[in-house]
C-alpha cells in the first residue's frame, strides 16, 4: 500500500507539496489535497482586481486542471483536524494519512476592528477587492486612507503598492488635485528588513504627495464622523477607507489544539510541528517569515524533501533557509524586487533592485511558471 499524505490547503505551500511529492514519488505515493475553494488565486491578484486590471474570472485558476500522478484534489470544507491521529473530518467524509501537512493560510477578521465593516472596505480578499473597486469608481475626491489594522499581515508591501496605485488612478480620473492619500501602518518603515526598499517607497510617497503615518495602530473607525481613532488617541478623517484587516488562523486550526499564541509553532528548519510527521507551512505558522506565498512555497519544498526521505528510511537533506523574493509595484508597468532572508537565528536582511519594466515582466513570468508547475495551465 502506498504512503498516504494529507495536504490541507491548496495555496502556494500546499500546491508545492503536492507537485513536489508527485515529481519525487509519482504513483508510489497517495496525496490527498483538500481545499474548500474551486479556484486558486495569487495573493497579488487582489490589487489587479482592485484597480480593474483583472476580472475575478481572469484571476481565478480552476483546480480541476490539476492532473498529477499520485495526487487527488478534493473540494471540501474541513470540519476538524486531529493532529495526533493525522485525521481530518470534512463535509465530504473522513481522511487519514501517514503524514499531514497543514497549509490553510490565514483568514481575515474585519470585525475585529470596530467600524471597519460598517464604514470601510477591506481589499485583501477578492470579494473585498471587488467592493473596494466599486467604492473607488464612485469616489469623487476627498480623503483616501489606506490602513493596516494589525500585524502580522499578508504581503507586507501591498499597502504601499495600494497607496501608489490609488495615486495613479486618481491622476487618470482628474481627481488627484482635490484628493488626499494617506497610509497608516503599525510598522516603522514600509519594509523594515530592506532599508533601500523603504527609502524608495518613501521617496515615491514624497514625489506623489502621499502622507505616511508610521507606527500607528488603528483602534477603531467611527462611522458617524468618518474618522480613524488610533491607540494613542489621535484621530484622522477619511472619505474612503481601504483597510488591511486583522489576520487570524482558520477556526478549524484554532480548534485543533495546534496553535500557540494564535499560530502553529514549527521547527524553523524542518517545519515539523510538535506532533510527529505533522508539518505546517505558510501563513498558518509562527515560523517568523512574512506571510507571503513565496515563503510558503519554499517551506513546501523542505517538507517534500523530509517526507520523501522518511519514506525511504533516511533523513531529509534540506533545511529551511527563509529566503524569498517580493515584488513591489510602482505603477501598472513597473515593479521593484526585494530579495529577503529570514533565516532562523539571523537578523532579517535583504537587497533591493529598483523598479523597472523588466522586473514587472519577471513577476508576470513567475506567476505563469507556477501555474504551469502546479496546475498544468498553459
């Protein structure tokens, strides 16, 4: 009987585990990949949807394309996880395995910030981005505030990108001169591990008249007065608020007993949890890397190596190095590249490659290559 592997979640990390195990072991392994969604979407697509560069359909890539030896995709909602038995209950039945990989990401909780649901728009989900796009289309000038509710949050450069893209949109609509744009973040710089990137972003803010408010924590939004209230008591008026809501583990993960202080702790080198042969990767963990897909992908490769080695009675040769690349859009056709390392026991650091059309094309090529690798999409 072939080895059974359960992979929960078909994002960057889960898809990389499925693809990698299929490549390494083919039909000698039985991988069940469970996700409640019908389609895969890149996290960076939210900005393309928000600013009308992609429709929801264009940003969606059906899992039905997935056809890899040894991999079975199951569309189901996970109801419970038993990490001791390596067993899950879903609305499509029960599944058990020899190895369990939890890659369920982070959920959004807009209601955790009072007033956000009532008078703001989150843009970190596709439905949220669509609603925010409608609000932007109806906007006729005034104060736009982009705000981050708490840390950690997915794709740390995205709020800065959103501010720059709001500027471009308002310029194109002839509304910029009668509008103000502000970015409110709890961080001290836009990208703390890469000072050169932060300097470039802040220079772009200064050039375009975007107000930057660092180290500010949003306590609540006041619907009646349309004001942000910060934790230090200061306020900020807005006409349109685009927010990054609080991130939390999925409820089914919280109920599993696997979390500590809100996230799943793992060995930073192997990604194994405190439960033998149970791994967790990506946004659902507290491993210390940014909550971004490229890091989940790298973690997935380490887990593939570990599982394949154990099946053959040996130890894995890969250790997670915390290396990743992030792209920052400086407009619709220019992007910068951040090369970042979050290795265990080492201060996060990185390098910066200035924005260009070449790097924007590289980002597009990256997406195309992953769709081909994971889903077989041409």
